[in-house]
C-alpha cells in the first residue's frame, strides 16, 4: 500500500473535510538539517496571490505540478530525466519534504520548487489559471473505509479546480494501487467537461515512461499487485470531442 500520511500545521482555509490528517512524523537529523538549510533555496512559503512561475524558476518552460510528492522519489527522478521542464511539488509531510530537499541538493537539481500547504488552498490562491502543462497525483491516500470516502482527494470539485489550472492540451495523470479508488477516479474524471481519456472512454492507461516505478510499486508488482494509471488531456478549445487527441509531448 503506497499511500502517505502527511503532517501539516493549522491550515489557512476553513475546509472541514480534508484528504489528510495532521499526524506527527519522526524526522531524521538529515531531514531536519535539509529542511532548515535548504528551504530558502527550494521551498516557497504560502501566499494569498498568484505566483509568477517564470520569476519563480527564472525561465519560461513547461510546468508540471505533483500533488503529494511524498518522500520525493518520483519528483526528483522526473526532474532529473526531463531538465527542460520545471516541477512544482505540493507536500505537507515534513519528513518527506526534508528527504526531498536533501535529494535535490545532493543531485544538484535546480528545476524543482516545493510548497508545504493544503493543495486545495495552493491551487485556489497561488496557481494561476491555465498555467500548468501537466498535473500528477501518484498514489494518494485511498481512505479505503466507506465512511472515510468523503476524505478522498479525488472529488469532482477538486478535479474541476485542477482542470482550470491546466493549459489547453495539458495532461492530468493519476495512479493508484486500490482498484476501488481507481474506478472512483475514473467516474470523477468522466464527469469533468473538456477532459478526454487518452486511453479511450472508461479505459485505464499503461504506465507512461515518465512515471517512475517506486520501490514500493516494484515490490507490489512482485507480489502480484496491480496499479491503475489514468491519463486525461484537457481539450483544446477548437478540438472536437469526437476527434482523437494527439499524444502531447508533456510532461515528457
């Protein structure tokens, strides 16, 4: 099971149902040192107005957002493999942020920035509309108990918000190792106007090459566990829904 339990300070929003719980996590000395030393370089504090992404990264480039970067493995590998892109990670689990910053520093990665805040708040207040080339959400907490399903991150209002932040032709890519959640995700995505399933209606996608295999996923595969990928594209304004969309270059 690949989901993560994050840690966050008191949120800056009045949302009453969240996809995470505030739970302590023990930090190693290396993670704590990285968080204190490297946050000014890689981190971005919460603000209540839109971020100038060109100024943030010092260039104009394709922009990919990962919601819930965990320990940072996928984000770091994507950034290393695709230096032509800029990556923005949202994560609230402090040990994970410390680990991510440590990896970025050790590998000399320069095209990643990190925000530690509720993703809904960040998207509403900090990310400009039509500014992202892709959004990735890999293995969000499935909240498997039925009474907790309302806490799942993937809900219609949240996906509608993400769609507004994507450029036309931008990609939304999600993955989960919980079959029930996979079908829930599919149902939600099918309800959002203007999002087109790259694999065809109601079909899951093969894992794209740009999505790294985590050690947890590799172990799960050896045990016979399945992973479901969903890749949707935001339609161009002039694109007919009946026309098959071409395969975009982003986020690769």
